[in-house]
């Protein structure tokens, strides 16, 4: 892997809840991940309020952005998953309203949500990622399957939480899987299925948290395995040695930085028999439910759920830091 420019992101520490002002926890929304978002938002809201933050739920499926602009919020904890909340659209609206928000900015959010374009970037900068093809039709999928071989994974380009995702073992399953993926949008990502171990690494305020290895009895780590099954196993720390842990940490931060992500997020991996981790994708608004992975990694690092939600709210100050830095540079200092 070539050297990737490092974003020297530091924690912006807040010690008094009053400094956050009036906070909107944006949850729900219109996407296919609405149910998960409601769970995430409810958990985050409870955590912030327990630490004295003046936090309030706000569901953009029930109230307009015009109403939000008049509601007097000082910043937003974004708990919206999927299109409309994780893809840069909400970030752009909040930026236009000059309202600080948690996590990554407009472009990074859009790139991370677009699985095809993020894969292009990973490949361009030599971040290891499974071979893939862009699919818009049966013909695209058939040609790609000949080139890549089976098994394959197909997923919509702009969804999360494994929505619309299928594992394909043979050609007879291909067209049905294409139909499932393309019902959400016009473009899907078809990639080689790496048989092996699944890992994930959370990134918080510039550094990687302990890795998690995921073991599921299902065909793959799908929606039910993530949010409904009690049989999915999580091993944290997921690696066998400090050296292996550092490899995953470095790759996670490199992928996160390459997309321009900031604040917090999660990077997913598959590792085959060769032992080489390969980056699948970056999630800029990961789940924060009882089954979620970022809280698990944070707890292993000594950060409980309430403190984690506080720390993520601190990331809403990163745009201020960036503006200050640009101001200094513009003045020649």
C-alpha cells in the first residue's frame, strides 16, 4: 500500500454540557434504515440527556428543514442511517444553515456512502479491496461473473446495513440477486466474496479503536445477523497479536482518511486464507443500538456508551477547527 496522507485529527474536548448548547438528535428519516435509525437515535438521546446535554429528538420525516431552521438548535448529532442522512445531503443542508453537526462533511459522506466510487478511490491509492465490477443490468452482472468467478457479493451502491445485499454461489442465482440490488437504485456493486474472517475497526477522533472479529451462523453478516440475531458472536479484540492489530488499525485510518472522513466512523474488512485484510467499505454514521459494534469497541477501550455519545458530539466542533486553520493559512501565519 502506498503512503496515504494522514489527517492529524485531534480530540476537541468539551467539559461542560452547556457548551454544546441546544442539540438536535436527528433520527428516523425516510430511508430503508429508518427502524435502525430510530433505535440509534433513542439510545443516543438518552445517553446525552443523562450527561446533562440539552438534547431533543428531531425526525426529518415528520418535520421540515424549514421548521428545523426556526427551532433554535445549536448543533446536530446525526443518527440518520442511509440515504438522506449519511450521504452528504443532510450535511449540506446543515452547512448551508451554518449549524455544526457530528461526523464527516459533505463530500466525505457522499463518497463513503457511494460504494462504487469509494472502491475506485481505494484501488487508486493501493488500499487493498476485493476485486469488483459495476452492475446496471443482467448483462453487466453476467460478464462480471465470468471475469470474477463465484462466490460473489452484490449490494446496491448507496445503501447501508446490508440492505439489498446478496451472496451468490452460482449463476442460477445471479439474476434474482441483481433484481434485489437494483430495486433500490440504478447501480450495484458486484465484488469477489472473500471467504474467511470478517473484521471491523471503529475510528474515533483520529485514532482506531480495538478491532472486532464477527462470527455469524448465517450465510453472511446480513441485516438479521446485525440487528436481530442473538447467535452472532463478537470477539474484541479480534486479532491474535499487537502486530496484527496495528495492521488493521493502520488500514482503517488510511481508508477513513482517503475518503476525507472526520470525527467518527467504522471500517469493515474481510480477511481470507492469505491473512491479508481487505477493506470493504467505510461507514460514516454506524449504528449505535444494543447490537452495534462501535459501542463494543469503545467499551473495550474504556469508553462507556454515555461517554462515547458525548465524544461523538464533540466532533461537531471539527468544522470550527478547520475554519480556524484555513484562516491562519490565509493570513500567512
